[in-house]
C-alpha cells in the first residue's frame, strides 16, 4: 500500500469487533436505514454523492461515519469518491437474518404508511 493510499484508508471494525447494539443503533435512524436499503438493492458500491439524503453535507458525512464505524458498511476511496458497500456477508455471519428482517420490516412499514 502506498503512503498516499494508507493515508486515505478508513478505519473499519474487524468482524469480531462488530457489536449488535452498534448495528441496531446505526439502523435505527431513518436516514441511515434509507442508505442501507439503497445499498442492499445496489449491485455495486455507491459513492456518497449517489444518495439523495434530506440533510446537510456535514450531517450526511456523520451518517456514513456511523454506518462505517458500526460495521454496517465498508467505505473505500476510488479517486476522490468515497464508495460505500454493505457488509452483508459479515453481518449475516454474525447476526443471521437480522439485516433481512430489518429490511423486510422497513418495506412493510412503507406499505402500511402508503
């Protein structure tokens, strides 16, 4: 890894350091849940700019940081873009069915409110 790449590397918890309460906290916010729902449907990682979130840029940055630090997403730089990918396989191994149930519940709530 080059010095520049190391400087731009972002800290992520190792799978053994991902805690259920941190994941649930990250998913409890409607903006963060919306980001996760979008990532769950995306075939590839998405840049932060691909999300239309109803908050300021600094608040959006906070939401992505909470998702990364909780272990829900992995962020990597590609050029100047910060890409986000759901850590589905790791989350499914640690908490089987949790992500699928949360996403299904969010879909059901949308249907109920429509």
